[in-house]
C-alpha cells in the first residue's frame, strides 16, 4: 500500500487516525474514546438555530403539524374497525345481540338502532364507511407529507444558497485551506442531510409521538391492565436507546468528515488528471482511493452495527410486549373481562404502537447524521471573513491609481517566526509600471495579494490614492483592479462569457473591441463558433497563448485603474510572445501596473524595477540604474540572461558606458 500523502491542512492527529486504521476488520480508532474530534454537547443551540432557518417555511410546517393528530388518528381506524366488526357488525348481521366471545358490548344495541337485526346490508354499509374513512386518512397523510416535502426542498435550496453566498465572501485563505472538494461536500451533501433533519428528524418524530399518544389513549380506553402490560418493558428500552444514541453522533461526524475528505480528494485528483497521467500515478491514486473508501466503509459499518443494535433491542422489546399482551389478553377474554373484538383491536393497535418505537431508532439515526452535518454547516456559517470591511468604509468611484506601500509587514501564518514581507515601502505613480523581480519565494505574489486585499497587512499600510485600502469598501475598490495571472483561469463557458466575466452587461461591440486590442480577435474568428466557442474546463480547449490573450481581453474590458500582472514563466514561441507583449502594452497604457516580471522586455520597458529578496526590498531603480549599481539585480540579471553571450557583451558595454558617465548625468 502506498504511503498516503496528506494535504498540509490535515493535522497530525487526524493523520494518525488514518494510520492506526490499517488492518482489516478492526476499527479501534473508531472507539469514541479515541476520537480526536471533540464531542460537543451542542444539540440544543444548533436545533434552535436550525428552527430559525425553518422560519420562512413556517406556514407549511405549521399546517403539516396541525394535520398530524388527524394523520396519527388514521392509524387507529383499522383496529377500531375490527372491534366494531367483531363486536357489532357480525353479531348484528347474524341476528344476535351478544358479541362472539367474552363480555357483552353495547355496540350491537347501538348499531341496532340503524340496521334491523339479521340484515346483511350492514356489511356493505360498514365497508363503505370504512373505505371513506381510509380515503380521508390517506388524503390527510398525502397533504401532510406534501407540505413537508415542499418545506424540505425549500429549506435545502435556502441553506445551499446561504452557504454558497457565505463561502463566496469568505477570505481566500479559508477557501484555499478547505479544498474545493470539502466545500462541494458541504454545499451539496451536508445540506442534503439537513433535509432529513426536517423529514426524518423532527416531523417524523413528532408524527410518531402523536401517533403513540393517540394509540395509548385508545388502548387505555379499551383495557388499562393490558396497556400497562404492554408498556412495562419500555423503560428498559429507553435506557438501551439512550446508551446507543450517545455513540452514534461522533460516529456520524467521523463519517461526514471522511466523505468530505474523499470528495476533496476526488476533485483534486481529477482536477489534476494531466499530472496524474503524466507521472503514471493512476494505480497509486486508485490505491489511495480504495483505502480511503475502505476506511469509510468500516466507519459506516460501525454506524450500521450501532444502528442495528438499537433496532434489534427495540424490536425485541416490541415482541416481548406482544407476547405478554397476547397471553394476558387470552386470559382476560376467557375471564369475560374483555371481548374478542377488544383483544383483536388491542393487538392490532399494539402492533402499531410499537412501530413508532422501532422507527424512532431509524429517526434517531437520521437525526444524528443530520446533526453532524448541521454542525459542519454552522461551522462554516460562523466563520467571519478575515478581510472585512470597516463599518464606515468609503465607497470609492474611479480611482486615480496612486499606490503606496508604507512599511508593510506580513506573514501568512501569525505563528511563523519569519515574516513573508517585511519593511516594504514603495510607491507607484498613476500610470506608472513597476516591475517586481526576485527569486521564487521572495514574496512577489504576496505583494500582489496585499494590493488586491486578498489578505490584510500585519503592520504598515497599503494606500491607494492616499487612502488606506482597509478604509475602502471592498467591492468598489476591487472593481478598480484587474488581475492577469500566470496561470490563466478561464471558466467553462464560451469565449464571449469569459471575456465579459467582469462585465456581463458589455455589448457585443465592446467584447469584440477588447478581443481586438488583446490581439485575440484573429484566432477567435477562426474558431468554429467564434465568440460562442466553448473553452472547456479551465480553458483546456485553447492554447496557452490563446488563453492568455483571452485573459488580457477580459482585463481590458474590465477597464481597471490598477493592473496586477503575473507574467507567465514558460515562454511561448516568438510570434505568440510578441502578440501577447503587444496586447499587454495596450492593456497597461495609462494604468498603474504592478507586474511580476519574467520577460526581459517587460523588465527593461518598466518605468521602475523593484528587487525583492527574502521579503525585503533589496533595490529599486530603472534597469540601467540597477545594472550600474552592480547589486542584487545585476547578479540576478547576469545569472538569467547573461548566459546569452552577445547579450552579456551588450550589457557589459552598456554598464561600461554608464560607468563612464559623470554622476550628475544619471
Ligand atoms: P513569489 O511570488 O516571489 O515566488 P510568494 O509571494 O508566492 O513568492 O511566496 C512568498 C513566501 O510565502 C513563500 O515562502 C511561500 O512559501 C509563502 N506562501 C505563499 N503563499 C502562501 C499561502 N497561501 N500560505 C502560506 N504561505 C504562503
């Protein structure tokens, strides 16, 4: 079995959960005492909040609850009918006044007022009445369930919406840490579980309780001795039930987390299908998946065992009670205390009486499962976005585009000893282009993340047009920005939709012009469906250079004041390069640009260059100035481009020229 690689955010203790889970058939790690995941006594607050979610559907729920006693009473129809049949209808139709066995009943006398003794018409009348009652009961049941279903579906939609909405506005850190699959599983399956909390959980439970009460009432009316005999075992059952119940929730929580992790894994592996195939890791991925599935299966089996245990004990109690009641009933009929019809009605109802009890196990199982999901949902809903708007945040219109970093420091992880960025101060004038260069890991991307306010600075300030960006409303501020990333992200839609992503209301003509400026029009027009051509997931159907030009067109259409560019490191052929270069120049024109530069032409064309080293600014200046000072930039430049001989010569010559100049000429 291959060693499992854990995503970095799985804490070591949970990894141990996996490791100790090796070996077949055992699941010692599933003992609740071993569960790393804490057991919080949270049911009530969560239920209260959950009921709050149900509020918009309250009309449906109240109507369903109101129908409940009627629907529950329907359960008593058949048993009571059998009593009427045995004690009233049959004797009367047969021309007798006493019941078949046991004590006499007033039923034949009662029915005798309407039907003459010995008249068989009473039988069809009885059938008709019974059928009517049954139909009414069915209709009520149907209506009640329909109301519940509607409420349930609405609830699911509403919760999904709420979660999606909330996650959208959570900070990038949470979204990146949670893994896409984890989010999918919360939005889709956890929310689905919540529906069963409404049906399987509360409402079914309530129906059953009401039904038990109705039946209990009728039972007491029929014979309270036998009623006592039938419920004498219930307390024992309750104890067993509660014991099992306590163990069910943590088990379910484990399962929900496993499912979430499995979904995340599947999403990740198939998202990276190219890499998997390129490195021939299909088998290994299968192996890992297989193992994780097996683990999940064992955890599921544990829940099933718990559940079956509860189920069997409920069944056992029901059966024993029936035995007791049948014996006692026979005795009391012989004794003349009750009629045969009473006994028949009684046993019929008693059987039904225990059904809810057995069902309660099922319901409880669903309830525990759903509560585990509800916990996970609220865990997300309770998260506050890390990057927040201040209450009196300013709504900016179109910015001028002056950017300043004032002594900025930042760490991704507040516990980390080393700062990712430290003492970073620089300014970009409106319309200026600043190229950021530096070794990989120097903090270039982090710089752009702070400017886009995906994260907030730890100390210092980021100012735009002289205002701290934390004092600005997020959305209007970000509308002034556009980002063209190295790893161009296109959505699975048409070319047009991707270009118009930031401005879905853009006209055909605007989209076209943007494409033209981005040097993309030519290739787009050659596509079979032109602008309506689907680009495939992440734009797989376009080449690297084409994707980049679509992304540039998208930025052009967004018409930002501040532009963040992350140049692709991989070089394209020279024609594609020059097309993109040209497009970028058009895009950058008149806009403040912060570019993470890799191409020589971008670097040399930039107004200024900022050299980052290990999160600090090593140097700033123009290309010529930096070369002349022979510092970090010079070394880096020589390392990267100096290998090309003629270039080196040219550079050295240039440096020589510069050095020869008098200092005042710089
Ligand atoms: P560059 O863009 O210059 O290659 P980055 O700004 O991406 O560098 O990264 C700077 C440092 O911050 C690196 O050490 C990197 O490991 C770390 N880092 C980057 N992104 C994250 C993140 N989301 N969470 C934690 N650390 C990160």
